[in-house]
């Protein structure tokens, strides 16, 4: 992990020094900048795929930014994805509420290779960070008897790995591309469950359960995600 961090510091130093030298190059732009957005949902809508059978994306980064040196093809990239959801449901003698927050972020160093006038390929390494927070409450009641269970789950992990990309230039300013990656992450999972039970004529019974476990996993993200990028 220390070696990866050192590489990123060197890469950022390279970007800073190159940006400084741009002022001595009579204002000529030395970098291409790209902003991208994941378009899998749009593709499904255009092609009218059945949502129930659509494959869930294994790549959570909705927005991306890349800065690439025009001369060397070296650069760095950033990706971020965030989702939040709330739910509420009721049934006979039961109420459920939930609140989920999910965040993924990455920062990487990349090298771009020009294959032809329209096609580019690239490879590099990423640092990744994942955060998941779930809060849920279940309320069961029957006349004067109640049982309320509150659960909080927090998962935080970090790591890194390698990736490969392939892009096609629709125009000089608009590109579409895909990528595959192999990441290894490690972290912690903390879960707390509180239960309060009240029976008729009795004092409330309160209990708490805590779980703390480590996580360690490696996985391959296949090139099933497409990005639409704009160069400026």
C-alpha cells in the first residue's frame, strides 16, 4: 500500500510540474481534460431492454474526470459514485423504515495509447475507497405489546488495483468507452442492533448486540459499463 501511495504522490508532482511549465509554453494547452458519465441506464432505455432482466452494473462510478498529457499520454483520473435511498413499509402489526447511503471513490494514474485515429487504449493503477451506511427500524406491535428493533450497519473499505480501458472517438470532442479492472480491498464491518420489548404490565426489556468483523476481498469488474465522455 505504501508503494501505491508513493506512486500517486509522484504522479501528482508530475502533473503539478507539467502544469507549471505550461505557462512557459506561450499559453499552449498541454493537457486534454475529459468529463464522463456512465450511460448504461440510457442504453437500456434506448434499446428498450426489460428492466427486470437487465444486468446490474458491477462498476459504481457514475462520474469520471481524466487529465491526460498530450505529449506523453500519461495522466490521472478520478471517479465517484453515490446513491441514497429511503423506504417505508407497513403490514399487519408491523412497520419498517430504512435509510441507505452508498459512496465509492477512486483516483488513479493512467497511460493512454493511440491505436488508430478513432481508437485509444489505456492502462494504469487505482486507489479505491468504499463506504456503506444502512439504518433500519422494525416496529412490531399487538395491542399493548411492542417490539422495536433498530439496526445500523457500517462498512468501510479501501484498497487498489489495476485497470484497462478502451475508447472510441465519435467526434473530436465526444468519446464512448468501457473498462475492466481488478481491485483488492480490505476494511471493517460494524453492526449494532438495539431491541426494546414492552409487554403489558411489565417494564421494557432493552438489549443490544454488536458485531465487528474484518473484510478482505478481490474481484474483477468486467467491461460491461459504458461511459460517454466530453473533451475540453
